[in-house]
C-alpha cells in the first residue's frame, strides 16, 4: 500500500488535464439542478463518481487534490486484491498479485486522473470479495455488503455489469448446494433491480456513438493486454504466469479427489472475470464501438491475481522468487518512462506552443468539448492565452476579413478538423501542422496576395 501510494502521489499534478477530466471538473461544479439534469439525461455513467466529486471538490478545486480521490481509491484496491487473492488462491499468490497492481503503470495512469475508473475497479474487486464470502460463509453481513458494493459498482461505471455477469456465469460451474446458488442468484437479482434506473436511462436516452472509438482490431486487443501485462519482457513473463495458472487449474479439475476438483472453481471464477467483459465488449463493438482499455480496467484485478497464482505455482522456491524478482524489476524499470510522458493529451505543450507563436489578432478554433482542457492548460502553465479570439467553430467571412492567421486545435484528430480546413475561405491555405500527444494544431495563413 505504501508503494502504491508513493507511485500514485508522485507527480500527481505533472500531467496535462485531458478533456474527460475537464468534464469531471465541470460536472462537479454545476448547481444541483444542472447536475441532476446532466446525470439523468446525458451522463449517467460514472454518476456515483460525479456525486462524490461534488463534495470532494468543495474542499479544494486544485488539480492535484481533485485527482487525489482517484489515487486513494486505487491504493485502497491493493489490500482488497490481497484479501480476495488469499481467499481464492493463497497468501503468496495474493501478495504477488497486489504487488503487481501497485506497480502497474496502466493503473497508475488512471490513478492520477480525475475520472471514476479506479473507483469502479475498487468496487468490482470489493463486490467480488463479498461474492466469494457470501458463497462460502452464508453470512448475511457478507450478502448485504455484496449487494451494496455491487450496486455501487454499477453506478460507478456501466461496464461493472460485465463483471456481475461473469460472476453469474461462474455459478453454473459451481458444484455446490443448490440452496446456496439460489440464494446468490437472488442477491444478484436484487442488485439488478437496484440498477434499474441505469437500464431505464439506456432505454430512454439514446446516446451518440463514442466518436473517438473505432471497431476494434486484433491489434487493439493486443494493446489491451500490453496495458494489463506491460510490454516486452513483462508481457512474456505475465503471459507465462497465466499459462502456469491454467495448468494448475487443469491439474485440479482433472483430479480424482472431490476437494481438488471443487477448488478448481475459483480459477473459473477469476478467469471469467477476465474473459467475459473483454468478449462481450468485442461482441457489442461489432455493432457499436465501445472497446476501450480504460473501460476494461475492471478486469485488471483478475489479471494480477492470475499472474500471481501462476508465479506462486513455480517450484522450487528459489525459481519462484527469482521469476517474481525479474517480473517486478522489469515493471519498476518501466515506470520512469511513464512519468516522463506528458499524459493522454498534451494540452500544456499546446499552450506553450501557442503562447510562443500566436499573435493577438489571430483566431484559435477549439471544439467546445475541449475548451475547458484548453483553458486549464494555460492556468496550469501560469500563462495567458495570447488572443481573445478563441472560437468553437470557424467564424464567418465578416470576422475573418481582418484576420491573417487561424489556428485549428484538434484533439484526437478526426475528419472534423480537416473538414474545417476545407471549409475555410479560399484565400487561406494550410501553412504548417504541429503534433502533440493526442492533439494536432493546424496553422492556416491568408494568401500573401490577399494580404
């Protein structure tokens, strides 16, 4: 936990506020009427996070402090992963898994973002722990905690529903008393009932497709697992560890002893936690793209637990700890490159570039959705925007007659930016293009003859 806290607090304010983060700031600062209208008509996803932020941001609206909540939720997930891993596998596997989570740069990235992803990961891990406890102990306290944490997970992120489906599917592989299974299904139906408002939102408010997502390819799936495992050596070692965990599952599932056979179920439970959300997201994306690694971070606890179990199955101990040391060392060595990166969207770099190049008479075009991130970047850099002419769309000819230079700032560049270039009057031409992480800045100049 101390390691996780240190890695998530370090440089908490260093990266640019990206567009989705700026939406979190904006929603949290709305009046209650505007906030209620927003979450009931447009932004029901992450509703729980936005509600918490309304109170959190009143303590301080500093970027580091708003992000601190995500960091604390991420740190709290580490002991929950340990408790769950100890219950389903072993204390050693749990220790390996929680250490891997603490070192995971993908988890660190969203621990340092003002978004609800780490809260959702915490809640799906917590409800998975109580799912196991409710099955093993028939304890009504565990049952109540499961209902509360599972319902909260749904309101933290829609994709938590995929984890609950994975839990439901795992029950079909559980060779246990039908009374216990029926009781757990009843609890899950109660959670589904409490989540009815989310289903109603989806049915009544047809949201637009997520414009920055495309239909996923094999490369996108590979990238997802590099986020989970890391790249290079880490990827190979983590994949090998999961293969070792699968081998241990097969050994127990094919055992002639009843106890070993029953203990194999936990591998099915954790494996489905990883497989079901990924598979269903790929399936849905066939019609409507929703495949994004950040949405599937809810699978990360399952990944680190399977890797931890694979590591713990290595024999003899000297080989096991040597294997773990290499994996942990490679994870640590990858962290400096994470801290050097400017973030998901380099708005600070854009602010510095524009400050040095834009004249007061120039026009800057920034889509309205990205305007908050644009403004925050100047505040973070302690600079003023070099022109007052910042517009969401290209202005008409009357405004442009005294303008000699236009700057089009396009985040996650799409056809829209290039459409805007084509829509400019013919007396403007594309002079140059500057690329930043996640952002493109196009410079248009008025033709010299017109000047």
